DNA sequence: ATAATAACGAGA
DNA sequence: CTCGTTATTATC
C-alpha cells in the first residue's frame, strides 16, 4: 500500500467482487479505500478467508499486469527489514511507474517468445507454484464469515447470478512472511565468523534457504523442478576468457548446471570484463535460467550491453537505467516481467528486475559508491543482490579489479569462493608499477617541466608517448573533505574513544571526533607518538593545459564530470581523467600516472584506503602488460599498504588486511552502524521508543545541517537484524503518534565520517 | 483524513 | 448513572 508510515507497514485484507475475480491476481496494482481515502497498492496474494472481521471491497484493479513478482515481493520485504524501512518505499524502487500506453502496446518480439519452449515450461511451472501457494495459505487461514461478493447484492442473489462468485479476500501490499529473511542471510555470513550468531527462527529452517547447509559455494540446488546436477562429472566449460582463472571453467559449468555457485572475482588487469560477464550470463541462460547484472554507471552498462548482444544475440536481454525515460523504462521492465527476456543488465535500479527463474546475479565493481541507493531506505545494490541470491537460491558473482571489505567477508565466512588468476598469469598481464616520492618541488627547472610532476612520472610518460602510446593521468576530483592526520607520519588520526575520525574545525581548534563528538585535546599518534596534527588539503587540480605544457606537441584530452570519454585511440596522447571517468584505450595505455594521491588517501572517510585502492586498480588495469611496455607510476610512499597492494597486484591481500583492521576497530562490515538524523528532540524520542539490542553503542550527537543532529548506533553483526527491527518499531511508535518532526534512519549509512 | 472507541465530566 | 463531549487510536 502506498502509505510509507512505519506503523502501517503490513498487509491488509480486502474482499474481491465477482467482477474483479479473474483479473485480481497476485502482483497486480489495485486501488483501495484506506482510512477514508483512496490509495494505491499491490495485490500480494489471494486468501480464502481473513482473520479481520469486517472487510471492505477492493475498489478496483488498476490493470491486469502482474508487476509485482512473488520473488520480488519477498525480496522487498527482506530489504525493508534489513534497512529498517517500509515495504512501500522499497516497492517504489523496485517497480517503475506504470505507463498505460506502453502496457497496451503489442509485444515487439512476441512471436519469438511464444515459440520458446523453455519459456513456456517456466511459465507453467510458475503458475503451478503460485496456485499451490495460495492453497497453502488458505488452509492455514482461520475460517471467517465474510460478507459475500457481488457488489452490494444480497448473498444468495449474488451466488445465483454468478455461480462461481468468489468469496476470496485479497491480501494487499505485502506477503505475510513469518520469518525474518534478513536473519537468514546474515546468519549465513556469520556462520563462519567469530561474532555472535543470530538465532534463526524455526520457521527459517526451510531447506531452500538454510544458511548452514548452503554456506558452502556450489551446493546442488534443492529443486525438484530441475534435474539434479551431475556431481561426479567435472566437465568444465572451456574456450572462454574464464580459462585464465583456475576456478573459472568450473564456475561456468556450475551455472550451466543451474547450481547456486557463489564467487568473488578479482579481474586480471586489462581484463575485458564485460565479455566475461556476458559469458557467465550465457552459461546461465544455457542452463535454462535468468540473469541480473548490475553495474555502477551508464558507461559500464553500455559496455555490458554490447557484450551481451555479442554473446546472446539481438533481443535476448534488456538494459535498464534511469536515463531511458519513463515509457522506455516501463517497456523494458515489462520485457523482463513478461518473460520475453531472461537477462537484465542495468544500473542499481535493475537490482529488483523481475527476472523469471533467476539463476545468477552479478555485481561489477561493488565498491563504487553509485551502488548505494540515495532514496529511503537506502539499500546497497550488493546487499540487495546477495539477499536475492540467498532467497532465490541462485548463483552470485561479485566482481571487480578491487575487492571490498564486504566481498572479503563473503569469502572469509565461506559464503562465496574466490575466482582469482594464478601468479604466473597475473605476472604476464600486469603492468610494471613503480612508486615515486613527490620530488617535483626539487625540480631545478620549473619553467620547462610542469611544476608539480615528479620526474619519474614525467620520464615514464614521455617514454610511452615517444613510443606512440597514449598516457592516462588520473587526478582526484576536488572537494573531498579533508581529515586530520599525524603531522609526522601522516597516519590518519582516530578518536581514542570510538575510533571515529578526528576533525579540526579551525586552525587552532581542538581536534574533535566526527562520530562521538568528544574532544581529543591530548592526542598522540599511536604509530609514532607524534603530537602535532595537520589537516590534509586537496591540492589545486592540475589542469590539462599544465600537462599540455609538460608534453609539447602531444594532444591532451580530458574526461571528467562534464564530459566522459568512453574510449580513446591507441595513438600518442595525454588523457587526463578523474576517477571513474577513465576511457579505455585501444590496445591499452603505455603509461598510467596516478597523481595527487595524498588527497585520496587522507579523505575523511572510513573507506578512504579501500576507495583509493579501487581507483588505482581501475586505472592501472587499463595499462598494457609490463612485457608490452605498460608502466604505472603512483606518486605515493611505497611503504603504504595500498601502494604495496598495487605494486604486487594483490587486491585480495589488501582486502583481508583492511577487513582485519575494521574488525579491530569495530567498523563495517565487521560491525553494523545505523545513523539517525533529525532535530535533537525527534532523535531522542525515536531512541526512547526503540528497544535497542543488548550491547548497542550510542555515539554522538554531532551537529548536522539545518539545526539537526546525528546519532550513530553501533552493534555487532550478530545483532544487526535486531537493531533494524528496533529502529523500525521505534519509528512506528512515533508515526502512530503522528510525530511531526522527521528522523532519517539509515542502516549502513553510505558515508561514515 | 476519518471513523471507531475510550475517557471524561457535568447534571439528573 | 447516563448523556454529550472530547481525546485516542486504528486504518482491512
């Protein structure tokens, strides 16, 4: 129901008139009278009776289009629960606005779809399942004397007029899921970890999602609908780019067999990753199941889109993204929901795409902050897709050049397996990486060379250009919040009490924690004992013209926020790009320069190091292999961990180190945070109403914009589900009391300053 | 928003 | 003790 009030976040039952009986199927949009006004909703399921005494009639069925897939309904509930949000908010993200004209238009490729026997069979199987589910619910439901259908006509008359007049009720809005699906997946992640364990409710011992039995990757799928996988035969799919990874062919094979293999994939430098994703998608389709692929931005989507067309052929998949416009967006949504295509690729909006008989979810570059949804309840695409894989019992692939702490946790808990290349393959493909100190200040000849380009960087670039190869220069974007670091050793300064980052309000101000607000007047660096702090300041962005002066006669191109280049030719040119906007060069770059790294590394964000690593690896991956002359120069101290990881091309080593450190400090994903933002009295009211789990740690308040404040709540991973429930209930108490002042509740807030 | 229901207080 | 009025609460 389209009422985003926490205390009304549950299904409501309505009677269905005889006239609506046929069209009132689960998943359709409906209009109902609710609290005196007409509201929109989705029909969740048909039940024979309701425990509610006096039911109203469904006002009308908006359209017979079943836009809310049962799988998505379950997923949406799980995501709402995980993020302490409302189902209606999640459904708004999951289902695009209706476009009546598009809905009425004939299917463009209807003939092809109708002729597909596999699709036909899938449809039948799904129909049977849906029917049984309804029966199951009806048997459980308490008997109730409900007024009959028939639009106001008396009982008997109605039954006479329409012999099969239904006496059904419709459950509108949400599935009556009795277990907490969030706990299921979290328990899976916790199963092998040392943190407290979430007790899985009895109802959750449902085999299909049993976390313990399915904690090992590549478990045969528990489904009678599909022939059991061939366990004994180890036929691997070969002849694809996945042959470069020891575990690759077996993963493809598992997908063809319809098994729920789950993997974290560290792509080789220079990898044509869209082609690899197309290959896993094709393998899943060969196995008779569907695929959802989520990438961070439109540029990545274009590449995946092209690769999918190449491998699957025309009209076999759709690309979903916001830029397409409302009607096109709805058209493509319908292509998936009507089972015309089995493969959907898209930006984060595609994470809820209704793909029938889902076999695989893929997320590329899960560290990109574009994967975090900015609308309530702020779900992250990686979490949505992994929850989806867990609930649907399908395969999952988390890929990237870099590896996030969350992906590392999936490996360490045994939820997923690693797909990485062997050492030799890695050596053959990696560019030669060298660190260099920033010696530019020492340049004798500042007029001839650009003032701030270190000599090694300059020499490397010149060499590549002379060889006729393009050079990529990565410069960070301006505007990162500077944080505070030790003036001696540049170690980021953290709060002695809660490990939050320290900030300096002014030049002479006492350093203060961004999380708990405590002043750290007597701060001493834990690494070197230094007592002086400095705020790191992003240096002035080097302009393309400055670089042009450094390399006279060479064309300089830029790719950044306003104009993003997809590709550049393989000729001598300097390409200046901000992170995430690096074009792919034909044949690879001869040299990649990573400049102004200090600004990246000292950002006032928990993920500064991880993010730096991600951006370096993504840029460095565009260089040629070292054997073909590919060079990477990173202007940073060679002893820093991210630099080390880049030199040896070991994203896994870095992620493991990072995760261990976060465990130590109580950072996500080792702990779970929630932030509450609002006016002080409102935040206090919510906290008073919420029964926070044991051991919940309150940090703050710190001031927030517009006269507001922010509180952080930290709990162990094992209590994460409890925390979300408590916050949702707290919000429900407040909304039931019609509390006027809003409080924004964010579980896993995108930025933890 | 609005309807039901509980709570309350004044006058019989 | 009843009736009329007002706060409270649930919203099929």
